[in-house]
């Protein structure tokens, strides 16, 4: 049923949407239901969701297995505080996360969103150095082009130009930025690619608590892919200079890049790992920060406690759905699904490279990106895509897709056909 005009007006006048103006908002499309890979708008139109609701919905919408897990957990308990109490859904999720991540990652802090899991990782690093008697190590080193969330600590390590630094100058801690890695996975490796980073870590290691970055794929900061050797070298440099390494896999975790976690492309292990987004298959918000034993022991030395504890920590409902989603993922042929999405993107998007308006085309795992030379007009491009029966959300110069892994070939073709037609018309 079509949404009442009064309700649409209220939305426009009173509700903020992500990164938009309240006085001059972009159009929004009312969704009445979602099933599989399809969104149904209130006017009856259906579109194929090529965004997986911002990386999250890896199994498709309205999945019977996830629905059942949620319903069962609601009947048992939706929430209890995690202070002084515990429950099976959290314990099971902890076991799964410890089991599926690299061996040294053993200690799980469950948080309510990705940004918060980044804050928790940064705080763990700071407390670690206090615990081991090097309290001057208080800054973070990262690379440009990153995105780690919208809270203050997270913002401070986002790209200083493309991110939100100008708006909050003076409020943000001053971190250290190396140039963004500009050696792609297909390039042949040269140590020059990491020389600026190496210089920074060498010069400032007495001040640096940790390096934080998104392994292999820089997501919201520009959808760029870089060479896994960068991470290998970075691990060596962190070890040599006594600096912790934090990987933010909130976007890349749970199979998106073709590996369960993107660090597997480089076979390196971070000291602290952040995961989120796809952890509940897109059902509700949940994230986790997973640390090694070394980090946990440092944080908790001298009777220190770790100073964080959100109200909805380890929400049982979210944990139960996360458990169901991880089971579903691990029992599914996700590697071959992601692989076939990647090969489809490679063949279907590659011809767009020849167009004058296109700067670059790239794909990795279930991520396909067309980078234009000029910024796209979001509202116009979005409307054109919807006319093609496809939901994508362009940003800046980027038109990109990261579909649910269960998307059928025919639907994938529709997504890339729509991308081609829209780009061809520009
Ligand atoms: C989305 C994202 C975050 C922030 O997660 P929220 O759940 O939106 O707070 C942090 N880091 C990366 C890499 C992300 O993609």
C-alpha cells in the first residue's frame, strides 16, 4: 500500500537520513517489504538490491533460517544486561568468532555498531600501552583514503580530506597519515609502495599505539583495492617498531572479498580485529572487537579493567541471529558464489573502461566498481537505475555494487546491464 502523503511529508520535514541535509533532502523511496534480493516499494515497484543494504545482507532478505532464530530468541528473551549476566547466544557467538578468525585472536568484545567496535579497538590499544608501561604511545597511524566510522575516535582515523576532518577540526585527535596505498592487487609488488608508511612508523614509533586500516579493500573512503603484500610488510614494520596492528574488517568480513576475512589474502594476523555489518546477515546492528591474548593481558594488567560497556552489549537477539547467519554462511557454497559474482563483474563491467566518462573499473570478490571522471548526481542516477529495476546507491564518482551472495546470475546481469546503460548515457 502506498505510503500516505502526510507520512512522506513528515519524513522529509523531520527525519534525518544518512549524510543528508534536512532543509534540502535528497529523494527517498518508501520500501514496504524485502524478500530474497528484491525490495518492494510502496507503489508496488520491485527492484533488485545490488547494495546488500550497505554490505550487510549477505543471505538475502526475509531468510527463513534467520527469521526462525530471531523468533525463537524473542520467545526466550530479547535482551538482558551483560554486566554480571551471560547467556548462550553470546557464548556461542564468541566461540564462532574465535573459531573462524586467525588463531591468535581469542578475546571477543561485543558492541552495538561498527563505529563503536572501532572505538573499542582504539581504547584497547591505548589501555594496552598503559598496562605494559609505555603510556606515551597514544597516537594512531593509518593510511589516507580510509573509513572507520562516524564517532570521534573513528573519524580521527578516516581520510582527512574525504572524511569529516574539516567540520570537526580542533575536536579530533591529531593522528598520523601515510599516503593511501596505490599499488593494486594486480600490480607487481615493490617495497617502494610502503616507503612513506615505513618512514612514519620509524620516526614516530615512540608515540604510536597502533596502526589501523582496512585490509585490501578501502570501502566507503573510495572503494579501492590494494596489494596484500602491503599488509605483510606492515605487519613486519609494526613488530619491529613495537606497534599494535588493528584491522577494520567491518565491510570486508564474512566472505565479501572471496576470503572469509580479507587479511587471509595476505596471511597476516592483526592484534585486534573489528567486524560488523554482515555479522547478523543484515537483521540488526551488532559488531565485535576481537583481540589477541597478548593485547587482552596487557589491557588487564595490574588489576586494570577494560573501560567500555554499552547498554546493549551482547544483545541476545542480535547474537542469536548472528549465530544463525554464520552457520548459514559456513554451510553455504559462499566461496563459489562470491567467485562467480566476481567473474561476472569482471566480464560485464570491464567494457565500460573504454568510455570517455569512465576513469576506472575494478572488481574484487562480490564488489564491482565503476569510477567515473566526474561526480555522479545521486538523485538522477538513482532514478534511472530504479527505472531499470535496480537499487544501487552511487556516491561521489563511484557507481558500485556489492550484492547479496545468493543473487542469481540473471539478476546479476540485470544489475550490471543497468549500470552499463546508465553509465553509457552519461
Ligand atoms: C561501515 C563501516 C564502519 C562503521 O560501522 P557502523 O556500523 O556504520 O558504525 C567502520 N569501518 C568500516 C570499514 C565500515 O565499512
